[in-house]
C-alpha cells in the first residue's frame, strides 16, 4: 500500500512539473505568433499608406459634383445697370487664376518656379496633387464669361517661344484666352470685362513685347486694345463711368504691372488702382476670418481706397495633406458658405468684386445665387 501511495505521489509530482512547464512554452509560442501578426499588420498598413499616398499624388480627379448653370449671364451687367455708376463700384463675379483650366499633371512647370529643376522627379509621384492644387477654374474664359464672370485674374509668362497662361504650371497659350475674351465681347456689345494681368514674367522678352502681342491677336479686326473705349491717361480709374467704359459696344478695362505711357490703353496696377488682399489660407473657415477683417478695414478706411478696384479674395490656397483635396473641390463647399454669410451684401458695398476658385460651380446653386445677389447690388447703384 505504501508503495502504491509513493508511486501515486511520484506521478502527481511529474504531472505538476509538466503542468507548470507548459505555460512558459505556450507563452513563447503566443509571443512569436503575436510578433508575426503585428509585423503583418504593420506591413499591410505601410503598404496601404504608401498606396494611398501614391494614389493621392497621381490622381487628377477633383471629386467635383456640380454641373453648369442652365442660365445665360452673357449680358448680366447691361441688363441690371440702369444708371451710370463708377466702374469701381459695380459688383462683379471674379475668377481667381481665370485661365488655369487646361492645367494637368503633364503640364510644363512655370520657369519662375524655384522647384523647376527637380519637378520632373516630384511630378512622377505627385503630379496629380500639384495639378489639383493649382487648377483654380474648370471652365475656359469664354464659358466663365457666359456664366457671369466679369473680373479675370490673368497670369502670363514667356515659355517655349510664346506667351502662356500659368499658375505655377503652364496652362495653355495666352492667345487662346485672348480670343475667348474677344469672342465674348464681340457677341455681347455693351458688356464689360476687367482684364487684370496681375503677374507677368517676360523672361528674355520685354513687358512691351507682351503688350504688343496683345494687339496682334484679333477677332474680326478687333484686338483687346480696341475694346478699351476711353483713354486711361486722361480718365483716372476712380472717375471712369460705366457708359464711358462701354461707349456703345463691348468694353474692357485692362490693368498691368507696367507704368503707363502716352497712348497706352491700360491702367498701371498699383495700390491706387487695386486693393486686393490675399489671405493665403487653406479652409473656408480661415478665409472667412480674413474676409471679415478686410471688410472691417475697408469700412473704416473707405476714402483711402474708394477710387480703386476693391477685390474680395475669397479663394482658398492649397494646403498640405489628404484633407485638402483640390482647389475646385474645396471651392464647391467654401463658395456657398461665404455666399450665405449674413454680411455678404455689406461686403459687396466695400468689396464689389467677389473673386473665387471654381467661379461657375453650381454646387448648392452657387453660380445662380451669387449672380442674383450681384444683380440686386447693381440695380441699386445710383
């Protein structure tokens, strides 16, 4: 009996030893499996992140939803201005970087861009994001004008032996958009556009060469200079009236960052002819803060700037990261938010030019609604 009890105690001791040993080896196996699983998860996550970043960088899809207005706003000013107001007091829809609609990820880099030497490498993996961050309008100049745009933010550079429109990247030949303007003015006698050459880079050419080139592009014998129906040297901008600017036919007011000369057909872009404060913010919320600040400043200092064009720069600047998809996409959300602000009509009083990206988007009926507000302002001008 004692022998049997001893054997049982021995077997129990062995069992206890085995039971105590199993958790340690089991834990080792669990840890190894966890390490492998974690490694797989990290690898998958890294691959997904890299794929997302690559897709974001290459894709040119702007995620825009809205189509175009069904209304024709070709004569939006002449049908709503019943008196003879100063041109600087007329409310207008403005297009930021008006002629950037042809920009793609394959577009050439503006030669003034400091990153130009390495852009071929960057564009190989990030070209779509660069395109989305610089394409401010989806319509050509003629379509924008038909949809009510009257203030055109224009940027010109000498590239590949011709004048080109650009916004960090080349969009298309300047001549194309000059012809868009000429066609619109020819078809709509009595209408008016503001053609603001905010930036131009003559490179190995001269500024005068660009001015001369504008005169060579003609539609039915008329260049843009022929639609400037007054003498800018004789009529200060603050004294220019609607009827003088149109003068029985389609009219244009041109601004260029070049000093005026005798016989020229443009105003020099200076602090005395233009008040256009860039907020340089990536979200509509931040733009709103800037707009409110600009409105407060101009309301208090109106006499200082009353004789200049006063532009409400309501467009966003591209931000960094996946949150900021594109200028066009962001404008579909931001434009409508600014338009519905309770002070919008007050803004028009001191900043009559409302300049945005994606100027003719119909997201939340923006294009129709903003033209309606602009018309109401212009009908009330004395």
